[in-house]
């Protein structure tokens, strides 16, 4: 059993309010054989400057420090890739630093940028991320990704990341899914939803119109996870720019308040010792005392069924921002659906549903933009961009793409990013005849989870319309 | 194609320093990448053949013991630590709580009597450089309450199921001195069914 001290559980405090002023992203795809990484990064940065009606040169005048998310140097055979991109963006002589936290790299880059502004070091900071996963054969790529596990104890076994999650899926399915076929179908519904939403996103790498049966019959990668349960391996870039209040209103009339926090847990799942469930604001003391009775085997926490890092990141971020119940207080979320199973685990870790009840979020239709059962707006839509399963997982960019997407909903400009015919054409993609707006109407608050490894690092970002804050500063 | 001994790199430690001998990288020419449709140059390949040198440090005894048929772990024995008595497998050189050096303990017998499958997967795919025959049955092994962690390994013989009893086997013939020298089989597996080079 491990315990946390009060000092460790202290709620983080930003020394002054921080605002997201703009965000941008490139096209995402499996491979860009005729495009250099810097071209994708400049595409993302230019999209961010266009979004606030500035030229890139004008926007650059505000930036004071830069935080670059690029996880896998070994994919690109380029150390200090951050320096290359910084130079190509023409941002010398500003201070810059590279951030690497696996799948959470994008969120972590933003975490650093926000702290720089909150501390007063900078009035305006750039968080920009990318990944280049197409420049090695896929099996070597799988090896390189699985090297983000313990190189002596795990990687030599030839694992790939799907395998690391599949053992969690087995355990979760047995304990909380009670080995029911209906639970397997619920997992598949996530893949159907997210790949379907990706069809409305010109940036998306993996749009598909599929059924639950397609998912369940797709080739096995690591049982019970099948190809369509898994996220994409993508290339692309995304960015966000954060400022103090004065600078934010110089750039835009509509900046969004941003809160962000991070958590961590052992890189090896093997090392996860038993502990008491840390509670979120919408949970009660003793709530999980009988978890092992209700779900035999479920008393080991976080074990193979929860992500402590996500729980801790949410704990900090909810207290910082005043969120009590995410389902009631938020309007839209972008979650790190690396695999259908980890998506369900995350619903519980961040308190959308209590532990053991994650499936309910999908089964009630709350997770949909339009609830398929009631045909009315879902209570808390998740991943309208398509998520990692449908849109992209270009590791260093993923967390920033999610933050951008939440921003577009709150700015009520989601359609402007996803609808224009000319963008679909420029990206060489065909706009579906049944294209439908997935703008979450009236969205004022949202959340993005950026997650690494099997939960080694997680950031929780909360964006709010400054007129709809929950907590006074 | 496997390398001959003349093409391989070897390392010894001499006078406290690494002493490499043999071949550590074979230079291979890069190749152009053309777009077959336009005929234009898109890029180049950058072949690399490198051998990394890596220290096991305080974990060396774990990897060396596997080849001798022993499963070593560590235990926190610090009276002032709340984790006192906790056994770590994977082996941790230092207790994660008090950061005092942990005591090395032999848990071979404990594993033979108590190990069972906590979770598992069966996969037909793996990353590059993998040498295990497919399908690969990865298992996560729990021991008893003293062992506070869950070890990742491979089930070499038998069909995995959560809760099934397993016992460790060791590559005692030509050990690789890696985690690949440790696997598990279902309890009751005859020694004659063990993979080449492995013993109980």
C-alpha cells in the first residue's frame, strides 16, 4: 500500500490566469513521403495564425518562449529535432525546450507553456508538437514504440504496445465486464463512434463507416484487442498558444481560460502496488470499500484496470478549476482512446463514471454528440474529432490536437475548421456527402486527457469560456 | 541472415572500463527513394547497424542467476520504512519508498509454489527483432502478498487462463543473460515438454 502526503496532494496554483488564444493543426496521415516534418509544423502554426486573423510573422511577435513536444527521436534519426523546427519556424533567439513524455508529450508541452506564463516568465508561449512515425518499417516502428517500456524486463519479450493494453483488457473484461459479450460490444461501439466521427474531419487519418461486427471481426492484434480497437500510427503536427490576460486580449477577443495538471505512475505496470483509491470531488469516502465484493478481483487498485496517473491529473485539475462532476460541469471531452479498453478505463479514472461502471457512459449514449437512443444531444460528447482511433495519434502532437479541438467547440468555430470544401480538397480527401456538423452546441467548458505509455504520464487540460468559470480566482 | 562471429561486436570490462572488440557497425550505402508515379526524388534510406553497450548495474545478479535456475528478487528490510517486508519482482535495487538498498532474496521456491496468472494475452504479432515463436502467450505473474508487484513474462507451454498456476523455467543451457532466460509453464508440465535449453 502506498500513501501520499498532504504536500504531494496540494492543489497546484497558477500565479496568474492563463488563456489559450489560438490553436492549429496540420493534415494527419500514415505517411508523408514527400513532406518534411517542418512543413507539417509550419502548416499547424500557420493554421493558428489564420485562426486569429494574423500572419505567422505577426503572431510570432508575441511569442516569448517555446515548448516542443516530440517524443521519438529514434524514429527520425535526428537528435535535437526541436532545434531544427525552432529554426525553421524562425523563432530564434527565443528560449526553447523539448518535452518527451510518450503519448502525453503534447499535453506535457502545453503543461510547460502554461506554467511559463503563469509564473510570469513569459507573457506568451508556444506549445507545438509533432511526430514522424512513417520513416521506419511498421514492425520496427512497433519495436521502437515498445521501447517506451523497460528495456531489460519488457522490451526484449518483443511486446508491442497493443500487448501491454491487451493484458489490461483481459483483466478488465473479466472483473468489471464479467466476461459478458455485451461488454465486448460496448468496446466496439467506441471504435464505431470515433471512426465515424473522423469522417467529418478533413484532418483525420483514419475515418471509417463501420459496424460493431466489423470491429469484432477485424484481425486480432493481441486478443481481445483487434485492429479496429487500436489507435492509428500517424504523422502530423499541432500547436496552441497561451498568454497572460493582457496579451491574450491583444491577440483575440475570445481567449479561453486554461487549467492544466499532470500525474504519473510507474512505467512498468508490473511495479504498480496496491493502494487506496484517491477520490475525486464527485466521489464519497468509502464509496469503493466494497468494490472487490461487487466485482471480485476489483479490489486491487489501480492494478491492471485503472490509471493512477489519470486520476491524479484529474484530481489536481478539477480542484484547480472548480470542476466537481465532469458530466455535469463540462460540455465536451477529448480522451486518449489509444485502445477501446483504455478509453473505458479513463472514464472511471477521471470520474465520468465510478470505477466498475465505465461502460455505462457509452451504453447510455451520454458519450455521443447526438445520443443514439434519445436522438437528443449527448450529455458529455467524447472525441468528436475521431480521437486517436479515428483522427490521429502523431504522438508529440496528439495532446495539442485534442486541446485545439476542445477550443474549437468552445469558440463555436468547429465547423469553420472541419467543413470548408477547399480544405478537404487541399488535403486530397473527399468530403462525405452526409457530412454533418459535430459542433457541440453551446459548449462552454471542456477537457482533454493526454496519456502516455500504459499510464506513465497523464495531463488533464480544462478549457473554459472566461464568462463561464466555475471558481473565482 | 545471422551474423558470423567475425561480424559481431563483443565487450569486456577491463580495469573498470568497457573494452569493445570485433565489429560494431557495418556500413551500408544509402539508397534513393523515388516516387514511382512522378519519377521524382522523394528522399533516401539511411541504413544503420549499431550495437549498444548496456550496464545491468545492480540488477546483473538477477540476469546472471536466471542461467543458474534461480529467480532473484529484492526485499525492503528497512525498519523505518512502511514498505518493510515488501518483495519486488521485477527486482528493484533500491526500495521505491525509502531509497535504501534492498536485500537480494531468492524467490525461486516461492514462485514454484505460488505463481499464478494475473492476466495474459495471446498475440500473433510482435515488434521487430522478436525471436519468440508465434503465437506468443504473454502472461503477468502474481506470487503471494509479500510480493507487491506483478511480473511480466511468457507462457512457454500450456494455454493461459487468469488464476491458473504456473511455474518458472530457466534457460540454463547457453543462457542469453536477458529476461528471455526466464519463462513459465503450466504447473505439472513434464520436463520433456520444456523448450530447448530450458530446465525447471
